[in-house]
C-alpha cells in the first residue's frame, strides 16, 4: 500500500501555490485528491446562496414553487 505524500497550499484559479518546496521536478504531473473537513462540502456547494439579492431570492422561490407544484417561501434564517 502506498502512503500519500501530503502538501498544503492555496488555490489561485487553476494554480495551487504550495506552502513548501517539493522534491518534484517542474512540470511533473500529479493527481489531486481533495479532503474536506466536516461541513465544508455543503458550504462550498451552497455558500453562494447566502449573498443572494432579494430579486434572486424571489426568482429562486418561484423556481422551487414551480418545481414542487406548490408555493415555496424561503426564510431569512431568523426564527423570530
């Protein structure tokens, strides 16, 4: 069984800037396996919805209402 070599870095578009130098030659092809922490997948997938405008909110409510065949109303997350 092969043990993974772990590198950490920051994504910049299509480039990943690693925190440390590697022993790999420039141009070496690698495979990236992304490991997300608890809740990160949901945040990445749906986090963009948090900043929706009221117009986008209304369009999304209309879309889901038509999809479900009954009115759907989003809340602002405030239980009061």
